[in-house]
C-alpha cells in the first residue's frame, strides 16, 4: 500500500488499531488525557519524534491536562496510509505514557455564511481574517488557530433567518447524543433530512448550528 493512498472516511474510521481516533473534516483526530502539563509535554515530544522519523507533520495541541493530535497528508489534502501509521504509533506511545484516549471529546468547528454572492463578500472576510483561500472558496487560517469559513449559496434569498451559522463536526458515535442534549436544553430541530451527515438545530431565537459527521456523504466510502 502506498503511503499516499487516500483512504475513505469509512476506512480511516474502521481500520485496525484506530479505536482512539475519529475522522473529522478530512483528518484523523485523537485526544489523550494526561496527568498534567509535564506529562503531556513528554508525550508531545515523543509524538514529534515519531513524526520526524516518518517525515510527517501532524498538529499537536498541548493543554494542561490533555494532548490533541490531528493528522492529514497535506500533499493530497486527505487521510492516507501515512496518517494511519502515525496514528497507530501515537496510540502506542499514549499507552506507554499512561495517557487515556478520549475519542468522545474530539470536535472541529467551522463557520458558514449564507450569501447570494460569495465572490462579493469573500474578499472582505479573507482580508479581515488574514486567511488563505483554498479549493472550493473556503477560507482557512494558515496557522490553523481559527475555524475555517465557508460560504453557502442562498437561492432564493432569505430574510427570515440568520445568515451566519456554525458547523460543529463531532465523532459519528456521539452525534445523536449531542443533538438530544441540545434539544433538551431548549433548542429545536430545523431539519434532520440529511442526518446523519448533519442535523440542523436552532436556539430559541433562531440562531442555527449544524451538528455534522462524516457519515452519508459522497466520499464516506461505506455509509453508516
């Protein structure tokens, strides 16, 4: 298998030895709870050494009580066998360090603006966020500190709903729980027509959020 062979979300989710990892927005993501900042730092250093050996560049986010690792292959903008190899080695390192995998706590956030002409407003958002434009007209933070921003066509134009909504991508095995909790907290269901790809929810004033997963999407490679 070529290290740069692109994997479907299904294969990336169900591969052997990937129980700690979840597929979110084109990357594998894992969280490992640690006994403190020093323990997390040691794990982060060990991850970096594996990454250097594999000539790979994951994102490693060190927090006081946990480490989050995100991996995708930039050359093909997708998850590949190289990411799977890295993920398995990182999981083994975490076990050795006494860190606890928490796949139920990983998540990724996007912002979306509903618009009648994305080409008109995109330059403003690109400038104010100092963002880079990538395929599909998405705007991303080169330093990967800010959520991605994308633009959704409104046809026909609407004046009865907010034009800005959040897209929260969660592990496929916690999505329904998250939706249920949001509804119990005073939200309402706008649409579940595309679930489990996404549920559209709104608060009491109509502000919307989509709870999203990789499932039932064209590139999912195996359905639910």
